[in-house]
C-alpha cells in the first residue's frame, strides 16, 4: 500500500456532528472516563474517520430489490425445513414489536414460525399487538410467562415453543432482512452437514432511517470467537443440538448467547457462514448495541464463557479483558520445554544482523532455543569477522548456502540443519519488541490444531507493516492495515486480537516441524515472492490453523533491505511466481479468502467496503 490515506485516520466532523446529541455526549463521557484521554481520542478517530465508501449509499445499492425478492418467493427448495425464530420479549415498545414481527411476515421464505415468550404480560400494548398479529397469521405464536425470569430463562421458554428443525435467535427490538431465511435455507441445501449457520449484520437507528457499522464476518474462526463474540446475529442452529446442549444458562446472563454459541459450535458437525447482511441490530438508549461501557457484568460473563469453553475442550489458557470491552485475550501457556530453532538467512548486513540477535538476547525469556544463521554468499570482511565473534555462543550455528539466492531453498536448507520440534523463520532485518515473544508464539503454536503463528510487524515509524495476510488483496495476497498507526486497533479491532488467517508473513513465523513436513516445506519454485503465503495455504490444506498473534510485536526494516523488482530478470521471475500462485491456488483466489469477506475491498488494506458495480461516482473493483 503506497498511500497512508486509507489507514492513518482523521475525524470526519460532519459525521461526528450529525451523531451529536445529549445521549451521545453522555455516552462519550462514560467512554472518556473508562479509556482516558489518549485512548478515547484514538477511538474517536477510528469511529468517525471518513468512510472511503459510505455505508448508507452502499447498503441501498446492496439490498435486494423487489424483482430479486419476488424471484426468491417462487423458489422451491429440495430441502425446506421449518425455521423457528425465537424471541424473548420484555417491555418491548409497541412500534419496535410491530416492526420486528413485520420483518418476519416480509420473509421470501415462508416455512417459518415466530415463537415469542412474553416476559411482561402486564403490558397491555404488547398483549394487544401479539393478539392482533397471531389472529391474522397462524405462524405467529406467543405465550405469557408468569414472571420475568431474565434473558436466559425467557429465551429457554421461547425455545420450548419451537417445532422447527432449526431455531434462530432474534432480539425483540431487532429486524431481519426480507431475504434472511431464504439465504439460510439456501445454505442448508448446499451444506447437508450444517448444524449451525450465522450471517453478517449491521446496526440501524431507532427510527430505522440509517444503517451503519456493518459487521462483515469471516467463515468460522475459532480464535476470533475466543477473542470476541463475532458470530452474534443472526445465529440459526439445529433444534436437536439446542436440546443436546441445554439452551441458555442464566449464570451467563449478559453473555448468554456467547456461552450458547460456544456450546453449539463445539458439537456442530459443520458451522456455515452466510456472507450477507441479514440482521439489523437496533441501537437505542436501552440497547447493548450502543452502550457497551455501562455493562461490565456482561463482559465479565463473556470472559467466563470463554473459560468454560476452554475447560470443556481441554485447552489450557488464561482469559483476560482487553482495553476494548467485549474483546478478550486468551494466553496459552507453554507446555513442556521443547527446542525452538530460529532460522535466519543472512547476506552481509552485519549491523542489521547484530541488532536482530541483540534484540533476541534481550527479549527472550523462553530459554530452550537455537539460532541457525544461513549464510548466503556474503562478500564483506566485516560480516565474516562478526560470524567469528558470535560463534562462541553455543546457541548459534552458522551454515553456508553456496547456491544462488532462493528464499525457499535457503529456509528448507536451514530446516534440514535444525534440531527443534518448532521452527521459527525470522528475517535478519527485524528487531524484537515484545518481552517473552518466543513463549507467546510457542504457547499458541503448541495447540494441536495450529500449524503456524505470525505476529504484528511495525515499521520503524511505528506504523503497521503486517497484521496478517489476506489472499486476493492486490491480486494474489497482501498484508492488512499497512501504514496504520500502531496504537490503533483497526476495523473491529482486528489488528489487535488473536484470530485465524489464511496466511501470515514468514518475516517472523513459527511452525510445528510436523506441520512444516506435512505441508512439504517451502515451494522452491517460489524463490522470492509468495512462498510464505503458499506454505501457509499448504498447511491449511493439510488441516492446520494459521494464527495471527498481535501480542508479539517486532520492528521490520523491510523498506531498507528489500530491493526493487526493477530489472528484466526480476520482473520475469515475479511474473512466474504470480502464475504459480494463480494456477495452484485458483480456488481461494476465485472464491475468496474464507477468513475475509466477499463484501470487503481487494484493493484496500483496511477492511474498506468493496464497491458495488453501478454505484455512482465509484470505481468498480475487478475480480
């Protein structure tokens, strides 16, 4: 990314003043008290930075028109299950209740039932509305509860009403798009093993006059789920599974859906993501969608939900809150004392290598490691004198690569000479910032399902160089959040939370040796470009997760040491590597990165919206 305009952040004051109200001022003061002035200012920039593509007009172009909806109504599915939409209702404003029910009546898929558990039977306006709608449409059913038992027990009462094969969770003041259930059933027809389905969502104002803050999600991502309840709305699950896991648990009130989702996905044969914005979360004074800082009990319940999930799945980890409430960190302890082999290719660059090794020495608390320097055709006397100096360190081993430069072959050669159970590929032009960086990476990498771990890399000016890779960005693959100030957390805090990615850079990447071997090592046809992306994709194909861990930070001097692709031979080599990736990974390039979202840009690095063809004044992106 050559420009910083997409990531550096500035306040769009017109949006700020449009949102300003006494309630918003009160909310802002709560946030200021919680975060402090510096962190509050950073978050204010992130919340009100200019949208490269404004979401309001984008959503208008995105939403299906009447022609599409009419076509959906005529669709005859091979598999057409009854979907029970369950709603725990409590003192729901009459207008909100009507609008919620109307959003069900407008569904293009008609085999549904609405099951409303009314926790406020004394509310006459609610009773009147429920009686009116249920008398006109037999699919709308409701029951009065003797008392308000809280969100968990009220939802369980609604669950008990459900007759459908699948059950969907809807809040009493929210809305579904008219095509929501159609898209869910379409996904169920394509995925016979699916036990759970979730969709993308956005927020709407109380008056429904503005859609904002779209949450465009990846496919199922266990590390992201342990960092935040990203699944949230709209969540549809097989009723048999609801009965098996036991519904909601009142001890997790405030995060009862988070706990429930964990228990469902732990047992689901397949969890399917529908990458369409099908749920609209209404924001108003009483809504958690718009007032997170006031509900600390809910965030504490979320932390306990993650702990319970880890305990059920036999995973050791310590869960803590991050500065961004509702987002969590799981720290995985190192198990045992395995040897880690740090492999560093090097050519000349004595001072660069010295800085790298010194930062490792100062910041590495985990003590069982070796460093393998793969000497690659150096020519200066200075570097060979330095090699003699460091040879006294029993942890450092120097091996010599005497063929032409090939990053993949050099690292494969390093692995052959490594003794470690874990391999850490490291560029010579990085310096470690984080104390216990090695232990942090190792704790994540030791998990049975993890094959590779990457980290957050910063330029010397404290802007981001790498926060995970997305396949398809810039044509083949690209780093996320390039040039964004390091103190910022980015779209939905994705620069700063643990999550699974399709690839990470090998400038600092740890792999299990067994995963490296199963993936077949680095592809030596990729001498310079995309070899790390290719290796990560091979590891993913072999069944391993690739994890981005932002809690490890290093400086990367890439701009200093990387030469330009400016001569004919380099250009031809680069074109060959592009063709290799296109021919070998056409599936993910064509279908999209499962850890990204089809509605996000492939030309921007900051999770911007992808322009919709035909939007006025915008350049359409090409596939």
